[in-house]
C-alpha cells in the first residue's frame, strides 16, 4: 500500500508478559488506517472507542488529522498494544481582507445546512458488510480521476485571523465534465445534485464504516442503493457548491474520523509536480 509502512515499525509493546499478542497492519499515521485480525466476537478497543469486529475477525480503525502520538489497542482482557502514531505537518495559509459574507454563510441558509449535514451523517452511519473489504484497503484503491493535485489533506486557511475548517480531502483540478469513477467497490448511500457547501455530492460506502465522498460535481449519475464496482461511473467533475473552479474533492471517512485518500492509492505521474501531503 503506497504510504503504508509495516506497522511493527511504529508500534511499541506494552511491557508485560503478553508479548506481541496481536499483529497490526496498515498505516499508523495521522489520516491513516490500520487493521488487525482477532478471534470473532472478541472485545476490541482503541483508546476510549469500541471497535466492531467483522464476521471474519478483522477490526479496522482510522486516525484523524490531529491524533495523539500514542494510542492503545486493547484486545480482550489480556492484550494491550501501544501504537505510536506518526505526526504530520500541514500547510497553513493566512488570508486577510476576505469579505465576511464569503467566510460565514448567510443566516437564511443555516437551516438548509443543518438538514444537509444530518443527511450526510446518516449516510455515513450505515454499516455495510462487504466480503471484499480487506482486499480493497490493502492496496486495492485507484484514483477516481487523474490530474494535477491542487489541494491536500490537512491543509488549512486562516481567514482574517480566524482559522477555517481543515481540508479533509484531496483536490484534483480537471475540467468540468470529466468523468469520475469509483476508486473501489461500494454501495451508494447518498447522491445529491446540489448541497450548499459541496454541490453535486455522492457518498460511496466501501464497507464496515469506510466511505468515500465526491464533492462539487456538475452531474451525479449514481443513485442511492447502487452497487458499484471499481471503475463504474459516479458522476462528472464540476464547480458546484462553494467551489472557485472545476475540480474533484475526494474525501474519505472511517466512522466519524476523516482519513487521507492519498494513503490508499498509488502515486499519479503528476504527483512529483504538484503539492503532496507530508
């Protein structure tokens, strides 16, 4: 998996007689995913969060943008593993003199924004079981569209001295109408033509709490309930919602944590010439 490392290199075993009681794989870094196999029905926790165990015994977890440098994975009553989560540097851009109306949405739109956020949260809360889930996250994702990368995970703008929300996706700048394809198999849980912030939006659930969101599209061709294979068309690139130009904003979530799509795909040929996440 590009960007992933052997998890053992970033793990520190708790000093105990248990030894390495569980093997963790994946990418223990801010914005990364990890997974491990345990006995089906076992109790697993990551810090204060209970992790669902898949029917085949796998558990998955994601680390958000500002995760602490140390997390503890507990399996059952007698297994505890310390995970050292690699910290990242993020680009911060300060912008002064921005008209306030472009930073804060008008009051008449606040109720619409609230309703749309509820629909998005409900779509991401669904638990979709997929037998191909592990194969996908272990190096099976492809880019939904290829082109210059104009924005990366974790970057942030400070408007008039007030920090804006961090950017949680990867922006790919390509012309309006460019086809967007499923980076991996999944079920469509949301398909909206015009959300206030994200415009044409599709959420594709890859299974067990891992989902992709595709924003600012000019056309949405997928429908809620569609079962898509990797490479099936989702929609077309646009500049809808709050966008300043045509691009695809691809985001990924594990449960309520935002993870970095770039850590699940191979590099594009253009990556050496465009901004890259550290």
